[in-house]
C-alpha cells in the first residue's frame, strides 16, 4: 500500500482530505491504494509504495485533493471506495494472509469493514477510463497501463526505450513518489494529454541543471511555463540543461485549463530510475533512455544493517524534535522490516529539504549502501537544522511568555492599586494634571478660554481611552493648558542699560538702536509697552538677525525666531484644523508655549522670501498676525480660541523691501540698514570678529599681531560687501593658518620629529608643570630653530599688508579708480551695489563723423532704465551744446559710442544721467572734466536733477577711490548730513538742482578756444 510521508521540517500540512484512501482499478474494483501528502516547503508531494501494517494513515492537503478527485477518488469507489463528501475519516488497512481487511473509521466513531482478496486484486483489470482518458476508478492506480495487470508495484511493467522528457525544477522525482507539475508549454501539454488518452502515460522526468531558486516554494516546471520573465528552453538547448539520470514516471492525472492559453496541471508518479542515452526529437523533447536497476547487495551485510539502523535512529530523533514527523516516521520505523534498503534510502532523501545537486546525487546512485550513506548524511543535516529551529523557537517563545507574564502582572498591579485607592485611572490622572497645570493661571486666563477648557475636560471623562477622539482631545487640552495665559515677563525700562547692552553686542546700527530706545522711553512714560512691528531691511551680513537677539536682551524679553523664507503653507502660520491627522498649532502658538510669556520678541526672518503654494498665501495670513488692530484677537485654526498678541514685539528682516507685498509692508515700520564703511568694519573686526576667531582657533593674544594695514587691505581688496560675514570668514581663515604655522614651528623647535601634544588657550597654564609639556607660547618662532629658555620673550607672528596674501590668497578686487586723470569723454560716476558702493565710469567715443551721421550706440550690459537715461542725456546734450556753442554741430554729424566698463556686470537705474551728459559734452567740446570729481543724479529733459538712493554707499565708494569733490542732487542733502562725521571727513560736496550747475563744476568756466577749434 501507499503510505503518506510528512513534509519537510518546519511547515504544517493543510489538513486531511475527505478521500484519504481510495480504491484502485475500475468502478467498484480495488486494485491497490495510494495516499497523498502535499509538500508546502521544498519537498514535492511525497508518496511511497509499500505495505504498512495496522493503522497506517494518509494525510493530504486541500491543494492537491483536486488531483485525487480527478483521478477517481471522488467517484463511487464500489465496495471499498469512498464517496466524496461522505465521512471524511481515514482508512485503516490490516493485511493478513491473502486478505486485505480495511476498516474505515468515520468522524462519528462508526466503522465498517471491507475484505478483499489479494489474489483477486491481482487479477482485476482496469477496462474503463474517464472522459480525459484516465481511469474512471482511482486514477492513481499503480497499474502500468490499462492492459496491464494490477500488481502493487509495476516491476514487470513496460520499459520503453524512448520517452517524452519532462524537466523538473528544484527537486528530482524519486521512485514511488508523486509530484505535481504545472506546464505552460502548449506543445508539451498536448503531447502529455495525448499519451494519457492513448493509454501510454509514460514519461521521463529529469532535473534541470544550474537553476535559479524560486521563492514561492512550489514545485513547478519553470522552463515549460513560458511566462513573463521566465527562461523558455526547448529542443537541444533544453537537452543540454537536463541531468543524465532521471525517473521513469506515470501520468496519473491531467487537468486542462478553461483558458486555452492557461497552464496544464499534471500529477506524475515515479517508478524506476532512468539514464538518457540520446536526443531523438526536439518538439517536444523526446529522449532515448536506459532503465536502471540497483546493484545487487547483501541484505545481511553488517555495514548495511548498521547504516539502516542509524537512518532509523536519526528519523526517531527527528520525530522527537518535530511533531510533523511523528506519526508517519513512527509507522515507518515500526514496520521497517517490510521495506527494503533501496526504498528506505529514497524515503529518507525525499524527507529532507536538501538542495538539488545533493538529491540528484542520491537519485543517480545505484549502489544501495552508498545511497543509504548519502541519505544518512542528509538526515543528519536535517536533524541539526531541526535542533536549530527548535532552539530559535524556544527562545522566541520564552521571550513572548516573559513579556506576557509581565503584562499580566502589571495589569494586576494596576487593579490592586486602584482598589486600594493608591492610583486612579488614566482619564482621572490626565484631568487632574491639566487642572493642576491651569490652576496658577486661572485668575489671568480669559473667561472664554476657561469655558472651553472645562468643556473639553468633561468631554475627556466620557471618552474611551482607546478611541481616536480621546487622543485628539488630550492633545488639544495639552496645548490649551500649556500656553502662558496672562503671564508677562518683567520688562526693562532703563534706557541707559538698554543702550549699554546694544553697544556691547553691535557696533554702529544707530538707527535701530535709536528706535529701540524710543520704544523703551514710551513704555516707561506709559507704564506699559505695546507691541510693535519693525522691519529691518538691508543687505546680507549687516547684523539684522543678530540685532534681534540683542534687542530682546535689552528689553529683557524672551526671544523666539522662525524663518518664513520659502514658506508656502498657511497652516504653518495659523495652524491645522484638528480634524487632520497629526494636526498642530501654528508658529505663533508654538512660540508662546516655548517662551512661556505673552510678550516675547518674535523675529520673523526673511519675510521678503515668502512662498506662494497651493495651500494658500502665507503673506495674507501674516496680515492678521502683524496688524496691531487685529492681533489682539488672533485665532489659530487648531486652538480655535482668540489669543492676545498685542504685547508681542515683532521684528522682521528682509533684504529687499520691494519684494514684500504692499499690504504687509504697510503694517511695518521699516528701518533700513546700509552697509558698513571701511572704518566701521575695522572697528567690528577688532572688537568682535578677531576675538571670536582667536578663541575658535586656540591662539593666544601674544602669539599673533594682525596689523591695521593688513585689516585695511583685507577689507578693501577682499571683503567689499556691505556686511561683515565674508570678513569674518577671512579672519577665521587667517587664524587657522596661524595655528598651523605655530604648531609646525613648535615641532621644529622641540626637534622631536613627531607630533606632540599642543596646549594653548586659557587652559594651557593650568596644565603646564615644571619641566613638563611645553606650550606654544614657550616656543621661539624664528626662521632657524634654536634652544628655548624659560625667560626668552615670545616672538609674535606679525601679519601685515605684505604677507597677507600668504594667508588669504591673491586679492579679489582691484582699485576702483581706472584713471588718475580722466581723458576727454570719460567721467566718473557713483553707483550702489549689493556689495555697497562703487565708482562707475562712463566712456564716450567718436565712431565717425559726417552729414546725417548723428546717432548713439550703447554697450556695457545696460538695463532699460539706463538706456532711456542715455537717450535723454543725448537729447539734453544737444540742447546745452547749442546754447553754449551755437556753431558747434557735433551731435548732428557725429556717430558716438557710449560704454560703461565691467561689461559682464548688469547695470540699471536712472542715477547715471548727469554722468552721461557730462561725458558726451566733454567729447563734443574736446574738454576733459576736472580731476577728482565724481557725480550722481537723475536728469530730466529739461535739465532738472532728481534725487537718488544709496548716498552713504556712494560717498564711501568716492572716498575709497580718492575723490575730493562729489556732486549730489539738492534733495539728497538731508541724507548726506545724517552721515557720521568720519564718513564726510575730507570731502567737498556740492548739491545741485539743475544740470547747468554741474556743467560749471565739471568744466573750467572759460574753455580753451584752441581746443574747441581743434574739435570743430
């Protein structure tokens, strides 16, 4: 009889089918029985031929019960068959002398006995088949064919010398076992169906070489599937990939798909070993085969018996470790005498989860003793694997048991404490925490907020702690009770103290300091300070952000900063609705909670770089926040209660005021911060930057001397930007270079030839002992090493304008002055840039002259406004020249070219109008302008000079270029007078209303007639 074998270790069977045993042969006739077991891991469906003794049981999975049904197990099996749907019990087989007694045990405990003569079974012929060409009775009969007699093992069955080759993946098929195969190759499927229908269901199964392991755990014919991403092998290519040794198999069942392009499922049963002798056909692949027999062996040989016993012992060990093996291996061990060594070796190998090459070696081996030894080795490895699996499972189970036990004990402890009144539940504890937190602020908390908090606390008591609404309410109460309702920090109304704090942390910025002192003075007189919205606008690096923290220190307010650069979501300002997952309040509510006061100083950085996304316009959301008339009742979407922000001092920063939306800008008080001049930068470097760089690099004061000349050159030729951020980077770079030089010099003086500990800075003296490690300050910094004495003075490393490039590289900027004496047609103007101020030369040259040639050509990457200024200058120059020299028709006959140097730099603006007119008139009159004169101003067609911007920057640029005389519009006189005295020192400034005044200042009162005649 067939006995089912348990699958590989570690996987559970799918269950017991209702047709565990089915009778073989035709309808109502028994011809031998087979049972099945579905392999779920790596082994295939395992079926073994043999005669078990009493109480042998069969188990199979529901996946392949359909094969059993299609083969006849679900049909009426006659006197010893079972109908599908009846009972669902198992068949017990008792073999006595010449009679098979079968006892079917049903689920309700009832049983019936069926006795069938063994001799009769052998004489029975199967003369019927189903519609698909299979047996109508038990399609899994062991008959060799319809015409063969029904022996239990078809040892005398057909031995064809050619078979259709069915390739297998992952595992070979052993004799006596079943394997399900899925085939998508239509030609091969049709051929196999034809063989089954013709009553010659014989094929050869061969394992493929060099396979890529699949991960789905199924036994499939990968090379015959032909699906997407599957390698399709046919003909000679497939023949080369087949192992030489395989198994002669019988097609017991064929299931064709409903879809013509679907896969065909077949069930194969192995009979005996084969060896390929050659390829006969390619489509489908047919091969010549030789049927193999086991080599003769002596069953009484001691080594063979010992090997068998060791195999059985190993199986018993597996049975103890893994309950999946227990029933079937126990039955096999009890009746091992009825099996020969060959079947035992195949049984043991098929039981394991070994890899394909090892199993193929077992199938190939014809020496039974050697095959048993290979099987024993595989079983030993399987035993070790089962031990490891058991160890892992035990560790995981112990951990889970420990965690579960701890959980139960904690729950019991909570229950005990609750009964004794030592602990309240979570909701009561939370409610108490929130009430306790709110109690100190209850007097100052607004009534409408207290009402909302009480409602939410009552709501929290009625919610289950596991509900989502409970967490939402808890978070909401946590925010409401954490805000500083009515709590204000004590402000400083001492103007002198505030002045001292601001001067200690920042140099210059007088406009900002003056405005803050005014704010303090107003608060002192009123007794309270109202919130204000101040906007600090200026180029990068001038200290806009850092001055905000200094203002907070001067006012004794908490400081909070957040940047809105690139912000595109309104919810960042006004919060999210509580209905959203992960909702939270906006930045202002977060600010109040973080600072713990209702009157902090809030710095809104980069307000000119607000984004605009699909989530709304943040600039519009800031309107309510920054409006003094509205922010007393600011409503955050998350809290949904009014919040008083009228005491908050808002300080915004921006680089370009023009990028701030008009309604938002209208709510701010703008204070413009211009760039620092050279003298201010030197003071900042000495008082702030140099000290920080020294401390950061570990260099002492007496080890380096950065001269004023070096600082001046550094600022003028390396760091011309308006701020001091780039200057700070260069000073830090200098001190890093100094630190490296000092360390190298120390190594040279000590002569150690290796790195030694370096001690410098404030903690150096504390670490130094008598005769112990020397510090850098004790090293003589000289060109040649020499012995060091304790009393030798320390030599400083001096950095001056000569060796400055050794530390910071070659200069970046050259002198602004292109001409010591400007030639005819060239005039020095003044311009404002993001780096501060700069000189701007305007050059005019004659291209050609002739009747009707008068035109103007412009170059220098000029913007539209500047081109219009040039056109206006050309027109006005004609008028002025006609008035002063009526006989000079230069502009009517001359084609002139106007160029502004630094052509790679875009230029625009109207302030170069007077400079362009002067340049054209100089060319027309052939008279150069006076030396050391610079001018700036917008000019109209009537000659009026209009005001310009950047007076301080342009004045600084003029001083840097050595200009002695500057011409400004009269409307800018107020701006010039506000400049510090050291900026105006040594300059002669002229303020003009009309260009006629500029003409007088730029040229001599009485031009040389000879020069005029030469030009004509």
